[in-house]
C-alpha cells in the first residue's frame, strides 16, 4: 500500500496486537526489495540508481556527488539545501545541510519506489560572522529567517551580545546596515548576499581583580 518500512512495521504490530495482546513482536526483513529511482541533476547529469527501502536521500546524494567528482565537475556549484523529492504527485523539499548540522531526520527521508530526486545549482549565498559557533557563508534558502540561520550556524557563543546584531544588505550597489536584537530577528527573513554580524562582548571574559 505504499507504506514506508517504519509504517509497515507499526501496522503489522497493531494488527497482531488486536488478536494477541500480550505477544512480543519482532519484525525482521529477510531481503530488502530493490527498485530504481531517478536523479535529475546539474551539468545535464541525470541517472537512475538502484535503491532499497533502507536508503535515504543523503545516501543517493553522496553517490551522485562522487560521480561528479570523477568527471571533474565543480561540485561547489551543486546545492545541498534545495533538493526536491517528487513523490506521489507531491513535492518534498529536502535540506541536507540542515540534516548534517542539526540531525533533523525530516530533512533526510527514506526512499520509496517511484521517487524522483531533483538536485540543482546553488543560486545565492548569505553569511554570518562573529559570535556564532559556525561562522561562514551558507547557501541561501528562501523563507529562512535570520534566527534560523543563527541556529544553522550552531547558535550563539558565550561571548555573543544578543542585543547587537548587524544585518548588512546591498541594493543597487548601496550598502545598508541595520541593527537588531536577537528577539527582533525572529520574523526577519534572510535575503541573498546578506552579511550578518553577531557582536561579541569581550568584557564577559574579564575578571575584576
């Protein structure tokens, strides 16, 4: 019925429990079924892979990137935040960077028969610096707030001054910097090429003698 392995196991246990309430139930798969999934990727590189129900989007993505490396393609242009999984006439957005950095398993779904995975190019960046644990440039994602980006960057450090966060943008070549507290940023969206600076309060480390 198109159930995932996890859902199928739950359904089997539920059905047996209806008749044998005290039964201890273990579901083992002798052999996982094989199926093909299609990957539509950048550099006109579209392929079919053999997958099992135990494999995830991340597994296939890693294989795809390894193939691009062998053909000497510039993998730095390949997105790992804008993946689209086409399934049963629905589109599931997948952010593998978010999965890798936070462990959010919803961003790394198990594969199913008939899935089509689309992998695109990186379109834009934004960056965050200063008092965060992973300061660097990140691929831009539409709809992401600055607080989301701070979370992706590992959160603020112990020295971070949450009342002093600068957001710099460039519009028609003009630089504009706005100043916020972290509470004011919950609904402020990241835009392409934003530069975010979380100031640090170095006095926090000083000791009075």
